[in-house]
C-alpha cells in the first residue's frame, strides 16, 4: 500500500459543485438565522436571546457536521455575521434595529463566541485510508 504522507503535503483538490452549492446554501441560511435572531432576541428578552443563540449554534454545528469539516460552520457563521453587521448599522433617518442594551450586546458577542466554538468543535477533514497515523 502506498504511503499517503502528511495531509499538508497533499496537493489541493478542487471542490466539487455539490460542495460549493452546500456552502452557498449554508451562507444563505446564516443570513436568515442572523436576521431572525436579531428580531427575536429583543422581542422576548431572556427566552428570545436564548432561542436566537441556540438557533445559531444549531446551524453552525449542523453545517460543520453536514459538510464533514469546519468549513461548513465557517460559511454559515459568515452569513450570520454579515446579516448582523448589516442590521446593526443605523440608517440616515435615525432608525435602528439594535438598541444599546445588554441583550443586544449579549446577542452580538454570544453569537460570535458560539460560532467560534462550533467551528472548533467541528471535525477537521481527515485523510483517507486505513490508518491516519504516519508510522503505520
């Protein structure tokens, strides 16, 4: 059997079309979950904040497990972060969606923390073969 060597020494493979579509879908779902969480977290303060953070955690971790790597969590977290950043900006008329309160800051910082934790907990891509140890 041919020795595979280090995973870092392997040439990069082009992602398949299905993988690209999956990541784009996760990005769009991240946009939707971020916008829905922004609306829900202030509506029912303690429960809405928890629901919004749990929804984000479910999407991030599910994206990581669904794609088989951490990139699924990163693509959904990128969509979530884009939606939240766009919704925090105030308009020229003075309208805004996020109030300057503890709940809004907990949603912003808690969502970023949840995204980092879920991307870290997601399994990294493993090399194929009988054994992942190089000496065997």
